C-alpha cells in the first residue's frame, strides 16, 4: 500500500515538474494621461486653453503573450506576440496591425536566441537600455530623429547572444519596406 502511494506521489511530482518547464505569460501596460496646454490658437486665431486625453505618453499601451517551452537538452522554444493600442480611441497602433509591436518565434540555448518574424530593431534595443527617456515615447531619442523611428523590422531574423559581459545582437530583414509582395521581397517603396 505504501509503495503504491509513493508511486502515485512520484508520478504527480514528475508531471508537475514537467508542466513547470513551460510557461505562457499574458502581460500589458495601459498608459493614458491628461494634457493641459495654454495659449493654443483656436480656429479664429485667438489664444485658448486645451485639455485632452493623451494615449501612450510614457510607455505606449500594449498587451501581449510571451511563451517558453523547454524542448530538452538546454534547448527552448520561444515566442512573443505583442499588440499596441491607443487608449483615447481604442484603435490598434502600428499601422492597425493586430501584433504590430512584435510577432516572432524561435529557439534559445546557452549560445543565445535566434528568432524569426517581426522584431524591434537592434538600435531600438540599444536606445532602450541607455536612453533614460526610452519609455517616454514623445521624449525619447526615437522621437528626435526620423531615422530612429524605424523601430521594427518585418520578415526578419534576429540573434541575441550573451558571452560574459558582452551582448551580441544581429538582425537581417528579408523585406525592409514592410510590404509583402509575393515573389518580390526587395522592392523599396517606403519604410516604417
């Protein structure tokens, strides 16, 4: 009887530890603020005051799913789906894309992480780490120079590896203009 109870307990513990190696996280930020401006010209050219609800003043409202699956031998499958939205009107951000902030899948081990999909550009990662205003959308380095507004890359492969104190990042986008044209992934119409 004690042996059966021990076997059942061991089986339950083994299944619980297997389950604990996989995870899916639902996360999000809702960022809204009230802005007051004075001496704003109205339609007649007179000075007036303006009070408005502003969405995404500090961090950009978003929700997302992030997951990790242990595949064994130190290898993990990873994915992220992240969607931006505006609080004041409820619209999707990033060009009305459902997962416009990030949508990628990949593998991770002791040598780093390789993912495929829609990623944040390496410069954006760098600015996020070293720009003290990086989460303050309107005041961050990306708002100062249009070149830096290319925050995301579609149809891209991204590698991030950490070796001691050194972090190595590389990204290649197979279609930098964000227009998916079958059979033609090198057109250069516009960038976002």
